[in-house]
């Protein structure tokens, strides 16, 4: 890692996250971690290291709003609990550094390790992205955060990203404990996620009243609530309760969409995960599921996901990027989130809209838009420089195409 107080990036094409147009021949002066000046005119009279941006494209540092630095090496939920806690803590440091090396300067993490990673990165003892740390998320017994093959006592002690809580009073106490531990955001699995037969994606896992308690307790501290929703009923209950974001949200009713718009609830769609899943697997038909066109059930599911996403997009609901990376074997950190940005364009966004989703929109959701998410004078110099134009081809957002990564004015 190389650090200097001043840099001058010259003659670059700037995609600042604010405007819908790129600006050519821009010069960016970076002083004391922040962007001191952006100008189309040459900047002279400064003692700065010059970085030639001719023919290059400068973007804000990317933001992943849904990642798990649990330190797990296995894709299997039994192993998540049985792996050594110390090993997972060590692996998690590599996971967050890998995100940073793919250009993600800010993330929201759901894991037991995230609060400690956040604190050590702030102190400069570890290198990694800025972390908005949820700590562990709330799961009911038998829910998405319960490794069903393992005794419940071990799950409660060692699950890398979930805490078990049932009923309004347990939920209230769990949220208060998470706040005591220093969580920046409360995460809840409001529905199942399909890890095993009895926690199907279609099932709502927390009642409206339980969700209201979570939101109430979080609001006492002014903290947001992120709700995992893979069924229409769970999403609607979460939206009515007033959560800040809906994660996944592949089934959203018109009523839910209207509430999301009214309450300014953000969608973090993790759409790349679904594209990959339904492209590779042939899932069973769900009871009462709407029929969509397609030659295979997988194609029908893909069309359902696209139709749902288009409804969100057409409503003008804020969309932010999150990949749901949880282990390198299935969802490699950084690279998988690049694929998520690409998938947004595949789903109907323009490349500029996808870039804004991965920068500005993420910063608004995470409450850090006053310091990052866009390239503006006075904000932190969180940025990446690409060799090729991402507006010509969104797939140019890739690790091999990144020439420079800077976080708070430090070159990574």
C-alpha cells in the first residue's frame, strides 16, 4: 500500500455518480484524503504525484450493500457453524481485502466478524473497505439463519451471521443486544431462503408485529433495518413495518411497491444470484405461482424475476447493488459483485444507471452519502480508474480492467 498526501489525476473521463453524462478531459486534485478540486482546466501550482488519466475512466469507489464476511470456506450451512471461530475470523480479513482489491471501498456486512473488522479498519490495523456493520442478523428457530443439522446450542454460539430470536420479546432483546454490540444496521430474515425443506423461500418467518418491534427498537437509535424477503407476503409485512431496505425481493406485489415508493424503501435485488441459479437449475413449481412464458421452468422463473425487477424500475424505486457473497467457492468476493452490476444491465438498466446503483444509491442507503458514493469536491477520494469505458460495455467493470483503486486518498 502506497500513501501520499497529494495526487493529481489528469485528463481523465469522469463518471462522477451525480450526472447522467460522463465528462472528458477532467483533472482531479486529491489532498488529505479528500477531493480538493475537479476542473476541466489544468491544475497547476501544486506539489502532487501526477497520475495520467488520458484515455482512462474514473468512477466513484464501488459499494456492495449485501455481503457476509463470516469467514466461511464452505458453501454448506452445517460447516458454517462447525468451522473454527478463530479460523473464520482470520479468513474474514482476507474476504474484506478481496472486496477492496476489486474496487469496493464501502460495503454493508452481515456477520459476527463485521463489527470487529469495521473497528480495526478504522484504526488502520487492517486494510479493507469502509464497513457498515450489521453484526448478526435475526432468524427465527428453523429459519434461514438456523443450521438445522447442528444442535441449536452450537448454532446460537457459533453461527457466523445469525442470532436466533422468536416472539416479540425475544426479538426486542436481540435487537437491543445487537445495538449494544455496536451494530450500524439491523438485518432480519423475514422469510425463508431455501436452504432446507422446511424454510422455503415462499414462507414468511416473522409476523408483522415482530417486524414492527425490530423497526421500533432500531428507530430508537436511528438505525436502519434491512429485511431479507423472498416472498410477497414477507416483503409486504416488512414494507408496512417500515424497514429501510428489502433484500432480494423477487416477489413484490403492487401494494408493496406503492409502500416502498411512499416510504422511500430501497431494493437490493441480488439479481445476479437469481439469474445464475435459474440458468443452471430446474426448480420445482411453487403452489399458486404465476405462470410466465418460457420453454423450461428455469426460463419461466427468469422471466418472473425480470418482470418483477421491471416493475420496481418503472416505479422509480431506488435500487442499490448487493451480491450476497458468503464464501469464495460459490460467490467470490468482489468478482461476484461485478457480475451483479452486469446483471442489472441484463435486467434492463442502462450502464450509467447500474453505475449509479453501485455508487450513489448505495451510499444513500448506507447513510454515507455525505462522505462518499459520488466524486465531488469535499468528499473522500474513494475512486477507481478503468482502462476501458464501462458505459460502452458494463462488463468493463472487472478486476483486470481496474488500473487504480483509491480509498480515502490512499492508493491500494
